[in-house]
C-alpha cells in the first residue's frame, strides 16, 4: 500500500490545473470588533503601465493546506486546493507578507482595475484541455 502511495505521488496527475502569477498574498479580514471574518488568497500580476501589482483573482481559504508553501526545489510559492474534481496549483516567485485588514482588499482593488477587466484564473477545464 505504501509503495502505491509513493508511486502515485511522483507520477504526473492529469487532473492538475497549473497556473502562475507574480505574487500571492494571504489576507485576513476582521470585523469592527476584531473578529476574524475570513481569510483569502489574492493572486496578483505586475502591471508595468500602472507601476503596481494588479489583483488578478482571489479565492477564499477553506483549509490551511491551501495556504502558500515555499518550495526549495523551484524557489517559488505554491498554493494547492481542489477546485471541483480538479486539483488547482498556483505558483508565484513572491509571497507578500500576510495582511490583516478591516476592509476587503479585493473590493478596494476594483478602483484600480475593475473586476470585468481582470485576467482572472482560467477555468480548470480550459487548463486541462491545453495539455
């Protein structure tokens, strides 16, 4: 049994949707009483024209396993989670320190780049078809 698990961990998985961005931020949003409301992952890309990171997409953190981990082998940060029946993997060379706010940065970022103009993460089905 242990041998099967080891083999499965090193074989390529066709149900993994991989993407990259320029920076991953972990944001903790607190209410007016200082209670944690939610944690979210913010995926950003550098915009040369604007001279700043622009929010590309966000996802709620549903488990600690989703939080970015630094991988020595690639020198990148990686977030993994199940997105339906597909495992999604997002990597970035930079992880901004965790932020703690009483406002939602995703809503604030709409002033800089409206939601409709964001690049967003690709659908896992689109990513898997590209393989």
